[in-house]
């Protein structure tokens, strides 16, 4: 049985973050990754990141 697009967690996540990204950033992006270079060095070439956390992480 295949999932409908409405049940796809990737589509749901992208839609949630795309609805109003500026308001989301202003409310939750209080700081950037402390070590983005280190984080990026751990990724395999061609990697994709869907989400860097779980909500605001508070």
C-alpha cells in the first residue's frame, strides 16, 4: 500500500517550514549552528538534510 502525498512526512515537513519561513526564523532561530563546518564535514558527499532538529529544540 502506498502513502498518499498527504501522509508523506517529507512533504508535511517541507510544507510546514515553507508556509512562513521568515516568521518561523524570527521566532525559533535564535542562534546558528555553533560548528557548521564540523557538522558539514561529517556528511557524505551528496547528502541532503531535511531537518536539523526537532522543532525549536527548547
